């Protein structure tokens, strides 16, 4: 398998790779995830994933969560949307085939602690 094939295989794997974090970073990731999920205002299903709204006051918290999540979930695509003068912003989560089902399972499971 060549380098580009290995990259594609790695990107298409729908799994969180938590071993990318040190013990300290793992705790930071858990904390960041819990803070982000506590700040969710609305979750909407889209064709290829979900879109989540947050209060603008939580932007830095959500940015930290995204920066950590991108390290362990390489398959996820994030898009941040600000609409005019709204007090909320949206984060769209999508990815390759199967991502929506993966995310649905996550959103349907009890919150992590």
C-alpha cells in the first residue's frame, strides 16, 4: 500500500483514536468534550451529519473541543457557521459514509463524565 492509499485508509476509519493523547491530554479532551456537550443549544440532523448550535459566549470552549477532537477523530469534518448578528453559532459535523450513524450513536448515548 502506497502513502496515499495508507492516508485514505486512515481517514476513512470511523473510530476515535484516543491513544493519540497523553494521560494529561486525555483528561483535557474529556473535560473539553463535557463542556462542549453541556453548552449545546440545539442539534439538527442534516443529510450527511449533524449541525449543533451553541451560544456565541461559548466559542472558545467549542474551538478548544474541535482542536482536540480533530486529533482523535480524523474522519470528522467540522464547519463553523456564524449567521449575521445572531447570538448563536453552528458547528456542522460530517464525514465519509457511516459518519452520521456514528454521530447518532454518540448523541443518543448518555453524556460522558
